[in-house]
């Protein structure tokens, strides 16, 4: 599963990437600092895994990971090839979800591409470009479907009608008349506007909980029925570059919450519609991500192909029971069992 970090130039995309990936890719006070995408597998922090590891006596813990891609900034006109537009858009289309970073921090030092601090206006600029890029995709598909429909085949006529409706919808969304299409709701075209999207509101540390320019941005996200999470990208990227013990001291000293990135990654997990299950032993406790509704058989395949091919039963213990009463007898489930979020699984195979 892969998420692409999008937004205007110079809003803190690479800074957020560094915070999450504990990486040190270049971040600079100038637009288009990032040209080639940065890619990393980022752990999804999960205190439940810590508890499962402890209860099972496993020293080694392996968190689940998601792939993050940090791409170039998007500017007005990107859909017509301005800036690094086209290259950027192709990279975003390959992702399963988008993280849209909005600058909500004040700073005279950091240049703002549109001049003023206005996260809602920024979001609309980017969203309009996404709509325009999608319109171009639909227009190309429509041209080709119309040509083929001349054969008179009823399926092709229907396709043309579908695409025309889609084109109308996107056209009125651009004018603000209609919300864009629902997430995941398009037929067979890789559209940007239907990608699951999470807004990352890059705020100053005093506004991590509430207040400031992130307030209207939150309302805007809610109106679009999208998730929004406040992050302090710069501070977190600085902390990520320090040894763990120094990080803890500094957080305590400044009275900073330590779940900023955890909340963010959990929101991303929710956005991608993923559950977490755990395995404990023989040498490590590990968290795994699995699409919601997937079966024990599918979970077995995530862990080991042998477990799947020679699946006999899954032993299932909800994580709360697992940590509360060590040795709680698991329930035995068959391959069709739908894994629940937080299940600790052990596979019997033979
Ligand atoms: N004051 C402040 N500065 C920040 C914050 N986040 C990022 N910056 C600074 O803003 C500048 C741009 O950050 P980047 O992470 O490079 O921005 P970007 O969105 O990746 O930019 P492009 O790659 O050019 O599209 C850098 O100088 C960062 O240090 C923040 O939360 N507060
Ligand atoms: Mg960048």
C-alpha cells in the first residue's frame, strides 16, 4: 500500500516525509526543492504491538509499514504542464491514497507560493488542478470510446454515456457546483479526485490541538468528508533525527505529546481501509496490515505461503484478552474467518 504526499511547493511535504521516515532528504526554503520522488517504507507505530510483545515475552518487535512517496510540489496550471506537473501527476496516480499537506504555520522566513497564508485557498488550488487533470483523462477516454462506438455496439454506447456523465460531473465540480466524485467511485479510470485523501495540516506547535489557520482547513475537510490531522512537521523531523533518549527528554521538557506521528499513521491506515493483526513468536512480535474484511486464509498468506497453502486452523485471540490473561485459550477458526482489527493470530498448518 502506497500513499503519495501532495500539495503546493514549500508547504513542508519533504519535512513531513523526513519526520515519518526518520530520513534526511533535502528540505529547503524554495519551491521545487524536490524533483525526483523520495520513497520510504514507514513504520505504523502501534502501542498494541508493544503490549503484545511484552505479554508474549518477545524482545523483537516489527511494526507494519506503509510506503510513502514524497513528490514535487503542484502549482496552478500543473494539469497543463506548468511546473513539474505532468511528471508529478503520473507518480500520484500510482499510489493508493494521497496525503495532501496544507501549510497552516506562519513564518515570514518561508516563502509562500501564492503570497498569503490561506490553507483553504491552497487546497482549492491543488484540488482544481486534480480535477483538470482528471478531465483531461476522461476526455481522452471519451474520444476513443466515441470512435469505437461508431460500430454501434451497445456496450460501447453505454461506455460513452458513462464517460459523458463523468465529464459533466467533473466539470461542475470544477466550478464549485458539485462536490467531486465519492472516493473509490469511478469506473475503470485512474482518477486523482477519487483517491482516498487525508489532509495533513502542518501547524505551529502551539496549534497542535486547536486554533489558528488550521481551524478553517478542518472545516473545509469536514465538508468534503475527508480526514484531517494536525502535524508539526518541522519539529517532528528535528526530533526524528535525534537519538531516542534525547527525543524523550526534549518532548518531556517542552511538554510535547508523543503521539503526533502515531495519530497521523493511524489515520492513514484508516484511510486505506486496513486492519491490523498481530503474530507473536517464535522469535518476534509483529504487526501486519490487511484489508478490512479479509479472511484468516488471506492473513496466513501475508505471513508465510506455507501457512496459506497448508492452512488447517487459525488460533484467534483479541489483543486485549491476549495481554490481560497470558495463556488465554484462543478460539479456533477456519479459513473463511474474517479477521478483526487487533486479533492476535497463530496458524496451525500441516
Ligand atoms: N516554520 C516552519 N517551517 C517549516 C515547517 N515545515 C516546513 N518548514 C520549512 O519550509 C521549507 C519548505 O519545506 P519542504 O519540506 O522542503 O517543502 P516541500 O513541500 O517539500 O517543498 P517542495 O519540495 O519545494 O515542493 C523548509 O525550509 C522547511 O524547513 C513548519 O512546520 N514550520
Ligand atoms: Mg519537497
